[in-house]
C-alpha cells in the first residue's frame, strides 16, 4: 500500500505579515482608547514649578474648558500614524525573536523567561521608533497655542501639526534633534517590554489553567492585556518622566540635570508625577491593543 505524507498547509499570509497587520490594528485600538489619558499624563509630567494643575481631574477640566474635548486628542496624528506602525514592528520583532528561540520548532512552548527575552528584544527595537514619535507628541501635547520661546530667546508660533513640528525640530537641532532622549528611551523600553510580554503570556497561561476547557474567552483576553499594561509601567515610569522633561525642554543639557531639577522641585514624588492617569490609561489601552491583535490574528489564521 502506497503511503502518503500530508504536508502541513502553509498559511496564506506569512507569519511576519500576520504580526505586522495584527500589530497595526492593535496600535490603532490603543491610540483611540488611550490618547486622552496620555495627554493628561504628559501635561502633569512637564508642568512648571509651582504646578498649574492640582491633579489629573483639574488638568482635564482646565484643558477641556480652554480647548474643548478635542484638546484631549491634541497631537493624536503622530501616535495614530506612528503607534500603529510601531506596534506592527513591535509584534513583528517579538514574533521573529520567539521563532528564533523556538529554533524552527513551531510547536515548542517557550518558558516565561524566554518570552521576556523576546519581549526585551522587541523593546530595544521599539526604542528607535518610539523616541522620535514621542518627542513630537510631547511637543504638540505641551505647547501653548500662542507659541513658545525658542532656545535663542525668540518667539515662535505654535506648531501647526506633526509634520511642521518635525521639520522645524530638524531645522533647529539637526536630524539627531528628533532622537533627543534616545538613551533614556532604551532604558525605559527594554525592561518595560520584558515585563509586558511576561505578564501577558503568564496571565493567559494562568487563566487557561483555571478553566476546564483551557479556552480563553473575551474577558480573560481583556484582563490579561489590561493587567500587562500595569506591569509594563512598573520598571519604566521614572525613566518616562525624565524622558518627557528632557524632550520637552531643550535647555536641559543632560539627563543628570533633569534628574537634579526634578528632585529639587518635588523630591522623589517628581518621578511618579502623572502615574495616576498613566495607570488609568494603561488598562483599557493595553486591553484594547492585545484584544485587537488577537482578533486580527484569529481572522488571518483562518485563511
């Protein structure tokens, strides 16, 4: 009797492309859900001393009163375009590094530590994309609609949008001007993404073990994604505060100067300023990110 060996059906959409597409969808979901809270976070992080806001709710009231609800979405063009792309690269880098660790065996289950290593690699890659995107976002989120005083002491009109902000930043500071804060971005993203993916995959496995059929529903996926957002900020928030201030004010000559200035102004509390709205944003934004990613991957795997 002639034996037939059935070849495994190759997916219609390559795995790298699946990660790219699903990551983009997840990034868009994250921005739509999380940008208002991110705007409040950056405002609180970069406000002068003495502060002009008494907390997150005071910041929301004043911003909405002055600019309307659209003020909460100020600077959204940069992350909507950028974070969709960045998330695509993040999931693609993470998927690629996981496959390297699997050494060609798609059925091999990676340990939680290996999941973290793959996440760290993705975080390192992401830092090179996050730095310029977030720099432009911070500038647009914190600028005065009436304009600002540049490093030469001259008044300049407010940026008209992300493209105008990018062009004027490069003209004033050179191409590396948009990579201001790259070092601290690496110090933030590499450990952050380790915790991010460890928490997500660890919680998914925990929830699977808690269910008789081992199948994850919408609730479990949303909870795993949302809680992983908290985990991502635990090792990263002080670096984020330093980065936001360093990128926002070109008068700072070094990160050490930022740290000293912040500490003198408010003590250790300065390095957790804006943490409340960050955590408020983290759960729904990352729940939306991972849920949209999983749904997009599920659709593509059916082809």
